[in-house]
């Protein structure tokens, strides 16, 4: 099965569009309509093939175990798995290479994602209740800010990363109460810089 269309989800360091992939125009339009996801313009549209794999092929590969999955990812660096809506409840995905994976609407409730590499993964609408993301790398990912992420287990790195972002927002239009909340975490505003040297400290 060939990829037919891709839709913008974020931009990379060069400002180029990074895409979330859908396997047909019909699938994208149906999902976009149901999830109320706007179609965003992009300067570059990329059409590619993924070796005729569909979601069931990816799930079968995952079921072979993380070691097999990671080896397959190393051998196929240009393929970004389509796991839209996948049922991964309680899955053992410790250390899994999920770079760039499309996990929109996936059910990861109670999944073990400790140490997983989720760089650039799209987790919009994913159910992460009770999922363990301690040690997981979520850099450049789309992490859902909805009730489906309540109760997920995190580590210090993610907390410092979120605090880092909070303190780099423009505060001009914030209420005094919101500014007070930020002030309470002021001393940790640069702690995440210790994890990534490309994140510059602020005064």
C-alpha cells in the first residue's frame, strides 16, 4: 500500500515541514473531519512509498519484540510507522525506537514506554493514561495536552522540559495569577539546559 498524502504537523530546524502520513486521501479527509484537525498549508509536499506495509504489518513487527522492532527500524531508516489508532494497551515498548511514528489516536493506556525514543512522534489524541514514559525522549514530539495524558508516569527531564517552555513564552498578556505561577518555578527555568546543550539559558 502506497502513501498518498501527507499533512503538516510541525516544522524542523530549517523551517521545512515535517509531515504526518496518511495512506490515502480518503483516510486523511475522514480522520481530519472527525478529529477537527485543520488542513495546514506547507511549502513542500513529499510523496513516498513505505514498502507496502499497513498498520497490521507494523503491529505484527512490534509483537515480535522490541529487539526485533529496533533492528528493523535500523535497517529501514526512511520508513516512519503508521500506528494511527493502534491498540497498544499495556504493551511492553521499553526502549522502542518510535522516532517519527504516527501514533495519532493510539491507545497506549498502561503501556511501558520507559526509555523509548519518541523523537518527532505524533501523539495527538493518544490515550496515555497510566503509561510509563520515564526516561523516554519526547523531543520534537506532539504530546497531547488533554485528559488522555492524565496519570502518565514521567521523569524529571520531562518536567524540566515543560518548565523550560513555560518560561520562554511571551508573558505580556498573562494575568497576575498566571505570572505568579511562573514565578514559583523561576529557579528551575534553565534546568533543562543541562540535558540539551542547544537550549540556551535565559536570564
